[in-house]
């Protein structure tokens, strides 16, 4: 083994060995299914493999967001394919989050961070769908049917649009995920700093203690010499202390 070469289960070589040990035959004996599993593995290992199932399938004019789709207006909606609008949003958000948070998507040690970024992107895509839905419905207040009269007329009451409540839940979840991602990265960075600086900080602390002790000893010695020099050559009169004898 050459000097400086990284080894272990988390390295590229180690992961290749581990993936070879995960034989797809353990899942199925069907040759076509085995080949499909191998293809799925290769797809998942791509940079955006985690997001393959996020975009909705384009239904052209049957799409629930058709009225707000710019591609449909330009007659470019690819029926039966994954939504290009959401694919573009996923790629843009992914790169923006990685850049903002300083995450290297090609570094295998950032797997946890990348999974949490996926959660953020999932939420953002859901928020995009909420916005598209509200662009169509427009009104935040709806008349919700709560019952029927004896004559068969609907009884309604005004309520907040369900999309508004759903969007609020998504935003709360997004904020929690951002906090968790930030705290996780701080913990990871803190651990690295501790490992790197622990020895040097300890040495510096010992040096400070040593210097403080030397300074204290020098100050005490100087104070003692000053005290004795003050009384050098002087006679100090001391009156004897008398003790009265008590009658027995």
C-alpha cells in the first residue's frame, strides 16, 4: 500500500467493495430485474439521483397546474415526461443550497448534509406547487360546505383555503430543517476544530500557567526583599509584656 493512500469503508475504494458485496441476486433471481437494479444503482449514484422521484409527471392540459404552466402556453409541455419546470427548480435550488452552505456534492463525507438539502428542496417544490395552486384559485377564503338544509340547500361557512394552511406547515418544517442542518454542520465543524486545535490549545494553556507561576514567584521574592530592606540597620524597641500574678 502506497504511503498517504486513504483506506477504509468510507473511501471510494471501500464503497466499491461494499457495493460489489451487495449482490442484486439476493433480491431477485430474474435476470432482467437484476439488470434493472444495476441500472437503478448507477442512476442513484449520479449527483441528482436522490431527486429522481420528486418531479411530477407532465399531464399537459390535464395537469392540476396547467393554467399556470408557461410551457403549456408555448406548446412545449412534454406529456408523460417529468415536469421540466420542477426539474429546473430542483437543479437550481440544489446548487444554490450547496453554494450557500459550503457543501461539496462530490464529497462522500457530506452524505448527511446532502440528504437534508434534499428535504429542503422537497419542501421548496411543494411550496412551488402551493403557489401555482393559489395562482389558479386566487382567493384565500373559500366557502366550505358544512351541512345541508331540509330543502337540500348547502350550508357553508367561510374558511381559510387549505393550501394556505398546508403552506404554513411546509414553511415551519423548512425552518426546522434549516436549523437542524445549521446545528449539524456547526457540531461537525466544532468537532473538527477540537481535534485540530486541542493539542495546541493545551500546550498554550500549560505555557500560560508556567509563566503565571514564575511571575508570582518573582513578585513574592521582590516583596520579601523590599520588606527586609526597609528594616535593615534599624533597632526596634519592644516593651516586655507583663503578667500579673494571681493570688492563689
